[in-house]
C-alpha cells in the first residue's frame, strides 16, 4: 500500500452544517475514508455540537483519538444570537414555546449584563441535553414527558461580548450612567430596545450556550432562546482551518487526504516537542523510564529523529513518565 493510502493519524476539522449531528459527522468521515480506499481506522470527535448548531468540529483519526479527551477539556468559542420574548423547552428554535414576555431589554442593558456572566458562574444545563440522569440521557427523559431535574454545575465564561453593527465590533456598556440611553445623557431620548442580540463567548468545558442565553434573558427581565449558534474555535482549532462537508466528500471520490488532514500534534498546541535518540525512543515505546534528559519539568511531545510521534510524556527531574503512547 502506498503512503498516500496509509492508515491516517491526525485531525480533520469539519465546518459542521446545521442539521447534522456530531455522530453523523463522524459517520460521514468514516464513509469517505472507506470510499477513498483508506484502511479502517478509529474515528472520534472532540466535542459534541447540537444538531442545530454549526461550526468547528474537530474529528480525530487513528492515534489522534488518544487526544480526544484533551480536546473535550479545552476551551471553546461561540457566536450566538438570542431572540427575546419567547422561551422554548429546548432553549433553541426547535422547541415548543413554554414562556412569553412583552419585555424587550435596552441594548445598553444587554452590554452591561455581560460582565455579570463573565468569570466563574453556575448554570443549570438544558433539559434537552446529553447528560445522563440515573443512566438515561436527559433528552430521552424530556421527550418521554418525564421530569428532568438537573443540578447546577460550575463553569467559567472567560469572555462575553455583545456584537454591534460590524462583524467584530464589540459594544461597551453605558448603562450605569445613562440608564440605557445614548450619551450624552438625554432623559427624553427613547430607549433602544432590542428584539435580538448576538454575542461572542469563550467558555470552559461543560458550558451550555442555550442555558447561558436563557439566563441572560432572565437577568434582563424577559425570556429568550437561541436562534443561531456557531462554534468558531475548539481548543487550538479555529474556523479558518475547517473544511466544508463538500470538501470532505471529495475524499471519498479520490481526492488526497493529505491536502486537508492536520498532523496529530496539531491537537497539542502549546506543548513543546522533544526529539528522542533511537535508544531513548525504543525505551519509551517499551514503557521503560528514560533518565537524564536535559529538559525542563513538564509535559512534552516526544518524537523520533524522523519526526514520528512517539508519546506524550511528563518530565520530572529529567526522567520520563508516559502520559499517552502513540503507535504510528
């Protein structure tokens, strides 16, 4: 078998379209690899995206699947829109309306409330989520009409910004001094009320954007639900590196995988590389400790002299401890 059809190890970053589930996306990758003549290989994703959501979905191939857990633990960045006035049972546009409000928040009040949802906060996940309750998925319980009681969970919102007129324009708050009216303060000026608002959030693992949207609306004295959700970054992977489903389908038609696959180490952003000599490489592959390495303590990505991934190792006092070994 030629190198062009060797067993692949690395990352495909899919720009997942709305309507496609994460498991279906993994299935699409497997199908295209099979149709493209590649050997059977383990495939997994690095963080579920709701079917109605779109954007960056890292998909690990081969030995890169050993790093999927690190991807699940990584921070994510989302752009999302909230429509005020209606809350649904799913907290997005797919669900049934369960609450209505005639209140519409001033735009500056929306900007002001962002700081209250930044930092370490708690949130209750959506009833329609993949979390397990007594061994069953919450969404299965909700669909069958059963009560779903999910506990609050601690998350971190590293940043939350209200988008303005331009694609990257953030809106700063003047709410504290002008009661939501334009500067300079004019008591006769009408409030700029908002039917919808679009945000950009960088969040920790375990954060549900639908719950964040619900809680923002409640804090503004109204209700709301998500109408648009796009993940723009997952760990080290951003949307500039993502490929469309159409481009993925070209692999099944014979297009070379090497044009779109990222190397295994692309999922190890910020972890330095360490080249092992042949003797040390063999020792690490056999699970033996290598001592006397002149490198700082910490996590290292060990490779052979031929740049073949060997292991993710922890160095302490120059001695190795294998965190993840790679069979490439």
